[in-house]
């Protein structure tokens, strides 16, 4: 199975050399990355141009070049966001990746297979060795791409404007393409040896074959254990075994590969070292207090200390005052707290904005480390969700990040933010950031444009009224800021509409194990009871012009909990819905009732296509749709955006403006 000396060996007239094919493969990959880089640079230029534009429609293309670019972008978006409906099989729902990422993976697969068999006759048994050599060279040339797509400090992500967690999906499927190539490589050598019944003999006596077979076995194990069900079963175990098996795989490939192709092993090792060194240097800067003495001169060795507060729904709020990092809305960090959860690091979305001067993370207790956070927070509070932890109860934490990339939302004319359950930790800072820019622009005497956004539509789907307490103060501050802007400058168009949909869909918020609830039940019984007694009463504002059909399911479960899960197509038709299953009519406080009225709280499920359509019909420039939540909600939003883009013929002569879609989720 040796590849030594084969790089320049001729396999026949017109058959390209092995080294040449490796270079051509990377020419194709490099061209794709370069195209993504050009698009990223154009989008960055557009963002700057829109904020400098003094016209009334800054988010609308003004030149022939950008009009053409907008049309091409709309066509590509419609195709790339198209998603097949989920498949339900034996009580389980399977979701599919969008067409765009799938097309990129299939394109890479086609390129790899073409290079494996180009001008080689697989039916000729005397050419099987040539196929074995060719596929080996193509397989090892894919290693650098896999490592480039895996790092958190991601060079490809920086160039094309994507975050590492989005590229991680490509990392997994590129690794599966490598496995297929390695399997073909091994299969043709086995096929060649099988003619003489030499397969077992070669594996026992030929060292190079033994090492190659070992590398294939390790790679197969990595591919199998990287499947979603296994990753979700035990993430900490997955990370540990992934690192161990990776070291074994690289060692086996190194021993199997001849000296002339070992460069393809050195390159990924170099990428790995770069990623680790960059991460460790950044973590050191972010967490050592010596670099942040100006913020807290009396701090000890470590810069970041966190307070842990339990909230309804088995959620822990982690607050780090004066953190050692700066971030943008929508980014996340990896949090480590060795005194509570030793030797574990978990990613959490940053739910605060930089102006808060504090890092806030909301952690739902499920299992493992997140459950320990909630147990610790519950033990140090008398009543669930009451007040902040005493200063003496803060713990040293280590943060890594921030990570995450998204086009700045302030460049869009209209922004639609949709969240399900804990997904609001992503959309809430996006909402507050735009409103903060509105407030700063209204307070400025220079009439500078900090945001081109004129309209914000905020939708949050939650299981129960108690979950509103997670972001109640933030929502109230947003409403107050909007009122101040209108008073300061009533001529500027600044519109915001918020809707809270209350439903008992278990897919939105999975409850923690009963043992966890039982442990903290005595301490939080009073607070939970008070919150659950608040009925979802909203004032009615029916109109005669709008008569959308609305079906509300206000049934109750046997345990008395609410089951408002029907879809609401038209909010203008019915703005008051009742879902009181507590067994008694509890009247909410007057202040609470007014607050809910301003938020437009509804009992049911949103009809996202109708919500998005109404925003697009008023938009005078490109709009942004951002969603974070369950897979079902994300898929529904994708299909709705594709449908509306096609229906409205975006940038195809109708005057309808573009729709940028960002779906926040870890992988597909």
C-alpha cells in the first residue's frame, strides 16, 4: 500500500500526476473560500455605506451594481435556505439541513470523487493499484481542510464571515467525505490483494498496510461517535474521546504516510497548534486581573467572579460584573467554574449588551454541569429568583470568547426577532442593542445615524407567564427608551412591536428531572405559587377591518397546567386571550396588567409567515429575520422566508426588498 515514489510516477498518457491533483483540489477549495471572502467584504462595505447614507431609505440599493448584487443575493438565498419538511417516524421527528450547506458538501464530494477516478478505468484489474494510490493521495490532502473547519479561532470563518459553530457542521461532513475516500482507498487495495487471497497475509506482514488499516478503524470510530444522538447523549464524554481518538488517528496516518506526503499531516498539526495557542493567549488575557487593574484595582489573581441566581423554570442566571472581555450582541462564551463544575466548559449565549457593563448568562438546568449550577444557586437563596447573591457567594469563573458572527442588524430597514424559550437569550440583546443605538442617536446633537433600522418586530414564545420574569426589566427598559426617543424627536420613524406567546409546548422548554425540582422545592414554593397565580389577562382591541381566523385552545392538563398551543394567524383580530387553568380566577396586579398589555401577550402559537409578511410589506429597504429556538421553529421560519421571497419576487422588478435570514443554532 506504499505511496512512496508514486507522486511523480506516470499512470498513462493524459493521466494527471498525484501531486498535481492535490494542488488542483486545493485550488478548488481556495477558490470557494475566496468567493466567500469577496461576498463578506461586499457585505461589510454595504453595512458601512448604509450607516453613512443620509437618504430616507439607506437600506435600499442605489446603484446598478448593488441592485444586480441584491438580485443575485436574493436568488441564492431562496435556493440556499430551502428546507425539506421534517420527517416524523415512530414518534421521532427528523429535521433536514438547508439546501445551501447541503449543496456545498455535495460539491466537495463530487470534486473528491472526480479526482479519485479521473481517467482511471476501474473495470481493469491492472488499474486497481493506481486507484489505490490516487485515492490515498486525495484522502490525505483533505486533512488540512478538516482541521481548518474545526478550530474556534477559525481562519475560514474570519475570511467568509461565519462563526466556528456554523462551520462545525461542514467539519463533520468533510470528515465523512474523508472516511469515504479512505474506504475506497482501502477497498481497492483489498480488491487487488483479494485476487491472490493475500488480504490477511498483507495485514499481518506488511507494516504499512497494518498502520493504514488502524488509521481507518480509528477514523470509522470517530465518524460513528460524532453522530448527533451520541454527541447529545454525553457531550463531555464525546469531547474527551474525540481528542484522544484524534491523536491516535494522526499518529496512525503519520506512520502510514511516506515522507513525500507527510506535509499534509504537518499542516493540520500546525492549524491545531495555532488554534490552541491563540485560544490560550486570549483566555489568559481575559481572565488574569493584571490586564484589567483599571477596572478593579483590588481584584485578586483572577479577573472574573460570578454570582449565581436561580430563576423559575430551573434556570440559573450567571452574572459577571466588569468582565475582562468585550462582545457584540448575539455572541457566546465558554464558561468554566472549577469550584462548582470541575474541568468542564460549556457555551452560553451572552444575554446582556456591553452598555450593561456586566456579562449575563442564562443557563437551563438539564443534566451534568448545568444542573450543578442550579443546585448551587438554589442553596444560596431563600426564595427562588429573589435578589442577587451576596458578594461573599460569588465564585471565580473563567470565560473563553466571545465567539459568534452575524451581520450587524442596525444596517437593515426592518428587523424581525423570533425566539422560542431560551432562544430569547440571543434575540434580547439584539433588540436592546438597536434600541440603545436609537436612544444614543436621539440624545446626540450631531444627528449622526447609528442605526438604519426603522422597525423592530419582537416575538417570544414561552411556556408560562413565569418565564417573562427572566427579561422583565430588560423589556420594560426597551419600552421606556422608545418613549423617550419619541418625545425627544417625534419626527423620526422608530417603531417597535412586541408579542409574547404563552404556550405549554414541551418542545420549547423541557423540564428538568423531578429529583432536581424536589431538592429546591421548599425554598421556592412561595415564589412559584405567586407567579403561577397570575392569569394571562390582556385588554381587547378588536377591529372590524381585520378578520383573520383565530383558534385558541384554552384546555387544561389534568394537573391544572395550561395547554394554549393553537396557532394565531392574525393578532389584530383578537388581542385578548385567556388561559387560566389554575383553578381560581386570580386577578393580576394593575401594574402587571398594564405591562402585559404593552407587550401584547397572547395565549397560543405564532403564525410566523403572517408576522414576517406584515413587516416586509412596510419595509423600505432590506430586512433581517433572526430566529433562535427549537428546530421546528427554525425550519418554519426558513420555509416562510423562502416562500415570501419567492411570492414577493424580491429584487426581481416588483420593488420588494431583500430578506437576510440568520438562524442561530449549534449545528444541524
